[in-house]
C-alpha cells in the first residue's frame, strides 16, 4: 500500500552536522545488555532496526575508560583499539541498510562504581550519586577530580571518538545526562567546585563544552557530534536570568553540538511505564529546547502513533522522532508507516520488561517482540518466518500465549485453529488490562488477534471449551495447550517459601476478583508476588472507595517493580490514593475478619 501523504514529513532527510539522516526515525541510545563480548548479537539486534527503516541507530552507553565501569550492569567499551572491531560489526550492519550509526560515549563518574576495574569513581566534588539506590548502592565514595583528572577525561573522550570513527560511527555522543559525570558538573548539588568548572552556570557548562570540542576535533569535523542532556532537575531550578536553570544552561550550550538529544533525569521517569505515563510524556519538560537552539532536536516519548509523531514535528517540539522501546517492540515501525501498514505496527505496551533485562545484566527481551535479542543466536526475524511447517495445529486457549503460538504456527504455514472457552479472546489480559494504568497492555491481544483474523489458514473459535476427548476428536496433527495458570492461596513463610494456606470467607485471589467477587469494607492486600498485580489491586480497590492496607513481605511496595521502573511511581500512587503501606511483614493468619501479621525478620 502507498504511504499516507499525511506521514510524508516523517520521511524527510535531516541534516545533522556533516551527516544526513535519511528520515526522522532515530533510534536513540538505549541499553541492550549486549557488551563487546557479544558483538554479533549486538550487530544483528541493531542492524534489524536499520533494516526496519530507522534512519539512525545508536549503541547503548559505551564507556570511554575503565574508570567508568558499570558492572554488574552491562555496558559496551571503547577503551582501546582492540574494541574497534566489535563495534565495526554493528556499524556495518546498520550501514548495510542505509542508516547512520551513532555511539553514546559515556563516563558514569560517581554513578559508576567500577566494581570490576576497581578504579576510584570520579566526581566533581565527591558527592555520591544515588548511593541508596538498589544496584548502585555501595560503601565507596567518589574521588574529587583535580585538573589532571579533567584533562584525562577530555583526552579519553577524544581517544574514544577516534576509535569510534574507525569503527564506522557517524554520530558521536557526549553524554551529559542521567546522573553521569558531565551532568554532575552541570548540577550545583553535585558540583561544589570553586575553580573554572564550578560555581556559576557558565563554569558548570565548561566541561560539557570542552568534551564536545574534543570529540569534534578528534574526528576533525567528519563525524556529527550529539549532546545527550537531561532536563528534569535543571527545569526545577530557578534562574536569575532565564525561565529556569535548564533554559540558562541550554543557552550556553545551544550552538555547540550538531544535535541535541533531550531527556529526563531518572530512568523511572525517562523510561516510565505506561502504567503511569502516556505517549509523549516528556514534552512539558523538553519542548522549550527548540526555542533555544537552531540545531536539530531528538527526544523520546514511547511514540507509536504516526499522527503523534507528525504533531511533534509540526508543532516544533522535535525534529527527529526518538525511539527506544518502540524500536524494540517493532524494529519495522518506520517501514510499516512508509508502506501504509500502520495497522500492523506491533506497538510497545510500556511494560518495561526490556529495562528489567538490563537490571538483570542480560540481553534485552521484549513482551511484544519475542525475537528481540535472538536475531543472531537463533536467526529470528520479527517479520519473516520460514514457511517450514505443514499440517494442522489446535491451540487451546486464546490468551497471550495461545495467540502468539497460533500466530507463529500460522506464519510457518500450518492450518491453525484456536479454541477459546470464553466469549472473547484475550485470556487474563481481558481483566488485567482493566486495572488502573494497564489499558495499553491489551495491545498484546489487539496486535495478535488482528493478524490472525486476516490469515486464511487460521480459524478462531470463541465460546469453545474443550475436554481432553474433544481435543483428540478434533483431529489436529498437533495440540498446543495454552490455558494459563491460577493464583495460589499460599501464605509466605519466614524464609519466603510458600507455607500454609489462607482460605474461607473474605479471602480472595486475583482470580476471584476477575470473576466478579468484590470485598466490602477495609481490605488487606497481601503481596509476596512483588510484581504489578498486588499494587494494581490495591489501586483498584482504593479507587472503589475501600480503605486499603497493602502488606508486603518486601522492603518496598512492588519490589520487583524496581526492575521495570514501576516501583517509585507505585509508592507515589499509594500516597495519592491513601493506601496504607506495611513493608517487611507477612500475614500469618486471617479469621473472623482479623489478620495476624509478623515481621519478616524479627518474626514479631
Ligand atoms: Fe515495550 Fe514492554 Fe517490549 Fe519494552 S518489553 S519494548 S516496554 S513492549
């Protein structure tokens, strides 16, 4: 199908310094868990996005020196010439499809604890960064950089820039954001220096400007230089000469790079789950940038709607549409818009399972795109499936797993029948997506059902409960059972092992609520699953006017939600909704409307 002319603007080339992006689709740097130890995995993962039409494809954070070591979190490196070859594979894969390749040169400063390299973390003034944050927590305190350290830092960036150009990168980032070293110089809370790099805003901008100059000089203007910068904290600070300190800082930086990549400060808000943030949620913080600079600006906002993208450009918010999660969920998002196939976009649901991969220290995985991270190892492609299967398959269960199984089998060439006991397809997501904030999770069903309904080799049977005999009598060559799981009524023992059960009047599992049961009066939500369900139920019950006490065995609500960037906003939501939170406690018994609790550690 031809492209909708409404979207033509998205396919205009954009000049970025000495380079030209072929269109406005820009895969901004994002973590993938793929270090230099997996260069082919990384090349195939990034190259797939270029094949799918992204005009620029970048790495994740790429350390310029061993004094910036993020372990146990994975990061790439450009520490010496031996690192060039690994990156060249990615650049070749990206260039093969006509896209530009970008590298995010990174020094973490006080945010990188150098656990493997054992270098002293560096900082402007010795102030630790997020020292109580899970994963960053440490007893180490950073070194105050002297003039020699600053000269070294600039030289490391220049050396890394030269290597990056040799590898084939077109766009070289200086990273002054998200708490990393150059950004620590920008913020007065972390920069208490009294030399030329501290004090007033002009001095605090000096390091970032010198890094940009060093990177440009190192490649003698052949590569474009981008500045990635966080705005959230700076916007909150007043300025005597501008609307905010962000306006003042950007006024000093406005002519320095060839491109601005603007973002928030904290991962939980920069990469916020859809549960708490809508598409384009950064706009209020970053939109002013285009009023300050004439350089192109890229920013993210979990954009999956081409109309929203067009609006961002026409309203002068952004020049390039940044994508991290949308590019993981659908590497072919630009190609589908270009070919008039918007309805086939596999939209990111904002669940942030991809972020949890980085927190886990492993290659990226995605709820919507199961091929993500498996492009090289298993040769999986998000759009092309080998037609290598014959015969027929019966899939029992029309929830997320059943529909995905049916889709893959049908694409492989089988005759597929899907039997769903209920009236509607969707399984657990039919109800779960009605919980507060989870509406976009239903995209998992929408996408798959839409695809299946259009396939001639697929038959969908709603209201078709099946016994084992029914399934055998159906006569399919293969049977896939995808009937899901149920919630347990187990209590949590002192060693966090399920122990004993709670049952009887007034006790409900999520499944009971899904089937229509609704508690009356005050409610305890006992959560030792620690992902989204417990906190989403507390929110739902509070929204219905019930007094809710959320009891969790962990030290925070939705403790695993740290992995998906949900946890901070769950706590904020609890405060807004008046939900009482009791942490590190377990329910020991419940009878006659009275619950007995015990502390997880003391037992009392
Ligand atoms: Fe989007 Fe979830 Fe996939 Fe991440 S894991 S890209 S948030 S659908």
